[in-house]
C-alpha cells in the first residue's frame, strides 16, 4: 500500500513540475447607435478564465462569463443577461517567434434571461482560431477571432454559423504561474 501511495505522489509531482497554470480573461464592450437605432444598444462581456498547460501543444481551460445587453437592436428596455460556463481545449499548431497560433474547441453551457421573462437554458459547441503573444515571461496577450459553431437556446432559437469579422474579435491578458 505504501508503494502505491508513494508512486501516486511521485506521479503527481512529476506532472506538476512540468505543468503551468494560467489565469486571466477577457473584457468586451460594444455600443451601437445611428439612424436605425432609437436607443443606443450596448453590450458588455466579462469572462475570467483559468487554465492548465498539459504540454507545449495542449491546454485545457474554462471561462465563466456574464454578458449584459441593453436596448437590443435599439429597442428601448429590450435587455438581456447571459451567464455562461465554457470549458475548452486549446491546441497550438504553429509558432513564429513570440507568437503561437492555436485553435480552441469549446462547449458552452449557459442561461439567457430577457427583462421580464423567465431564464432559458443555452448550449453551444464550436471551434475558434487565435494567437497568443508572449509579452513577458509570465504575461501573454491572447486574441481570438470569430468561431465556427452551433448555439441553441431552449424553446427560442438555434444558430449555426461561421463568424469572422471585427465584432467577433476578442482580446485577453493571461498570467502564468
């Protein structure tokens, strides 16, 4: 029994010696106004993340996020709150100097609630490309561009699509421990 426990401790220490934990997240804000908007539509997303580098090519992580939409499509008081949990796996497929190019495979579990209505369950799955730039030894800038995926809100709508545009660009800072 002592040998099994000792072997397990040595294995965990060996894995931990090469492992790297990182934390950070993304913050996004958009405001839309103009002739087609009666009210300014705003969108705010806060999504902290924590991850674990298994090796040089593979990471696993999870984001927990909150999105607040006000005056959706310029309609006064059409507001929505979205809460989500998004575990993902990241595969780094290329490097160029301080930049590493990756693809994330993710699953989203969440809840969407419009003002004055009951919350509805949401589910999504997809992939998205990105780049990680090492700014310092323990600091990385991560940019993700768009996604290819499926998203469904129970009893409301289903969406499948490919989205690569400036509105689908997100940036985050991550600290390695």
